[in-house]
C-alpha cells in the first residue's frame, strides 16, 4: 500500500547565506516489489547515521517512515547507525533494517548498561535495553563513556557518509543542530537530510 501521509526532505548545504533547499524524498519502497528494489542495490555501501525519536508515544506516521528508511538502507546494502533504542523511530528503523538482514550499529552510553544482557552485550535478554535486533549478537553495539553525551554523539557520526534525521524530540534536535553548525563551520561536508513527515520540520527551513 502507498503511504498516505505527506513526506518531503529538507537538505542542508554548506553555502553562506543560503536557505535550506527543499528536496523531494522518494523511498519508493511502497511502490516497488522487493526483487525490483534489490536490483538497485548500491555498488558503494555507505555508513548512514540516523537520528530520531525513542519515545513509545511516537505517531504511527513517523514510525512508518522510520521502518521504510531502515528497509531501504538494508536493501541498498548500507549500514544503519543509530541510538539502538527499543521504542519510537529508532525501534521502527531497526525493525525495517533487521527484517531485510541489514547491517546495524547501535551507539549507547554506559550509564544505561545494567548488567550487559539488557543491551545484548553478554547474551540475549528478554526485557529492557536495546532493540531486539541487538540481542542476538548479530549486530554491533558501541558503548560510549564519560559524564555527558559528547562521546556518544561523536561515535554516532564517526566515519559516517551521510546523516538522515527523522522526527524526534529535544535529543534529536540537539544532535541535528550540532551537526548543522559543524557543517556550517566546515568541520564536515556530510549530507544532512531531515525526513519531513507531515511538515514536522517546516519550521527548520
């Protein structure tokens, strides 16, 4: 079935005095069968960092786009790097990527690790911690240390080829604007795309 909600993308380019340009986003997953989509698999796999909500109250429209993004990255052969959450856009993204056998890297802070099992670090666990995709030992979990989130944010974007930002809350905004500021100051030249579901990121134009 085709997605009924309105989705576009906002891209930020390094250009002094230029407003963010508006792009059309077409995941195409809803309008192509799997075999057709697999035929478009990239010859140059990318490491794509994805930000998004981790709230269980995330609207279903956002979850649908997150799952489609995860599936798209997996089917194209790209690695999906995210916060490994078990709810919200992060969970839906990992559902999609895991369903298609994609490579997923989760980055967490050590303060959330209780005994290792909750994040799939020492074996499977039935409750808590990371998304189920990480409990089987087939995915990668990176654990950041420190008394703030700077190391975690660094690990999320380390060696990334692109950044895709789904709807989220204050944490997502913090991560997004830090990367936009860094890009504007020429600390990186990474493509940044906001998945603009139902005008969520319109105020950011």
